[in-house]
């Protein structure tokens, strides 16, 4: 075909005559990037895995993607953070009236500072998001649930200190 017709950006992606070396390089680059959800505007950001530690900022709102504080989740943004994130998300299911939840809150913030950016920590108020608490069968609070690639991989009920949160989360995090 003359003039590059049938080719995307002249690269030939999807055609049988595509350069296999170029396709392999493209696939390697894409597999080395991670989708990270902005805690401020909920935008999906694509970050090179090697630069995850480099104080990345959101491409949409220009704020830091990691702040060493848990993200406040709601019915509106829960699924986006859980299903679109390539890094594990540790969710604290809690309620404002729960004394153990309030006692664990500072430890959860401290754990966020130790686990980010390799893991996102988030909080979900079960009083405001009762449907999600029912969907995930939350029977007692606080309950920590670790999600990877949109799937629950571990669960821990009861209040624990910061060191316990960090140890538990690291031991349950599976390799990518």
C-alpha cells in the first residue's frame, strides 16, 4: 500500500508485515508501565514501573500520586481504584462510631507512609457505603481487605498496630 495506507502512524501495528522486533519492543514498554489512580481526581495514570518511586504527579490534576496518607473511597470511586490499579490496594473498612476503628486510624496512616508507593492504602466508611460493605461481606470492623488486579487476595478483621499492618500486607502481597 502506498503512502502508509492501512498503517497506524506508519508502524504497521496489526498487519502481518509488522516488524516483529518493533512489536516486541512495544509490548515490553507497555508491560513495564503501571496504572496508578490519582487519589485527588481519580484519573488513571500510566507510570513506568522503574519510576514509581520518583514522586510521580497526576497528568490531569498535577497533584502528587502518593502522599503517605490513605485515600478516602466512596461508592462513586471504589471500583475505579480497585479494578483499574496495577498496584495492590489495601482497604480499611471502618465506621466513625467504631472505637477500634478510630484507635487504628493513626496506625493505618503510618502504614501508608511505609507501604507507598508499592501499595495504595484506602479507607471506606461502611456507614456511607453500606452496599459495598454488603457486597464484600464485611461482618466486623475494622476489616482490612487487600485487592490486586481487582480481586480480593487477603482479609484481616480487627484492629492492629502499624507494624502489624505493614507486616500483614507485605506477607499477603503476591508478586506481579
